[in-house]
C-alpha cells in the first residue's frame, strides 16, 4: 500500500509539472479505485482521459446531469453522449 501511495505522489508531482501521461495514469488509478471526486478534479485540471472515464460512468448510469457537467467542464464527447441519450426514446426505439 505504501508503494501505491508513493507512486501516486510521484504521478501527482509529474502531472503538476505538466506531464499528461502522469495525469492520465492518475485518472486510471482514480477510476480503478472508484474515486469519482478525484476524477472530477483531474477533469478540471484538463485531463481529457478523466473526462472520458467520467463520461463512460455517466452513460452507464444514465446520468444526464453528470454528462452536462462533464461537457461544461470541457469534455465535448460528454455533450455528444448527452445529445444521443436525449434523442433516444426511453423505450429504446428511434422515432
């Protein structure tokens, strides 16, 4: 467990220095550990990968408000998914 915390600290330092791969890796760790708040923070820091992971979660949950929030935070694909879900009738048939 200490090794994982050390890795996170190193990844955080690298991400803070502008390393996008480290930012993506932090997002992967947050997703694997179900740390949605951290994913949201990473999205706010500009991590498109965090936006992707949050969008995937929101689509699976059918959470339209969360998709709007993610889109507003700068991940455009969340807006596309929101539009898709809003255009799909609730019974699953397309009009």
